């Protein structure tokens, strides 16, 4: 049995309590001992059934079919990330070991020597706002392959760049 979240358990318990309250309100025509016995029975059943009902509600999320992972020996094909407004294809390159003080314009200028650059995103730390030393460059496919072969393991502002095809796939 999968474990349900506390929020789903609380929600199920609240629904059962509402139903029990409505049913016991309808049964006020019975004598007091019967009403008290039914309320006790509803309380017992709600405590007993809540975890199972909550788990059954949250189970479909956790039992989704997982994508088969590629084995380490298989080569990952470069992902065509999408299309530009003019209809041309683009590829996303991962660029690692960037100097922390480099700018997006400087990276764009370097990659533009090999083909048309559509976008440059340098990743920043959310908390501090400082660059993390890696980013992504979106380029046209021919230029991306040329830039990969020329810039990978090359010197850039005193550091050795690591350029790879990004493992992202966008749904079109």
C-alpha cells in the first residue's frame, strides 16, 4: 500500500465526518442510544478507512508509467529543442565551466562565430543571484554541431569550456 499524504488523509476524514454528521442528523428520529451507537460506529469506520481511501485517491499519481531510462552505454542523441518563429530548427547546447563573471553577450559573441545564436541563458543561484558557472545556448543545428566540436575543451577567459548537447526535449 502506498502512503497517502497527510493532506489527502485530512480531506478524506473531513468528507467522512460530513457524511456521518448528515446521516446522524437524519437519524434523530431514533432513540438516543441508537444515535450514539451509530455516531460511534461512523467514528470508528472513518478512522479505519481514512488511510486506505486516501491512499487509493493518491495512488494513480505515484503509479504512472515511468519513462524507460537510457542505459549508460547508449549514446544520447542531441535533442532538437524546438522551432523558431521563422520555422527553422534549433538545438540547445549545455556550456559548463564558464567563468562566473562572464556575460550572456560575451558567450553569445563566442558562439555566434559558428552559427546563428537564438538565445543564451546563464544559470544563477536563486538565493544569491550569482552565476553558477554554466548555461545553455540555443543555436541552429549546423552551427551547434560546429560550435560543439570547436569549443569543447577550449580555453575561454582562462577556463576550459565543457560543451555538450543538452538533454532536454520540449514538446511542440
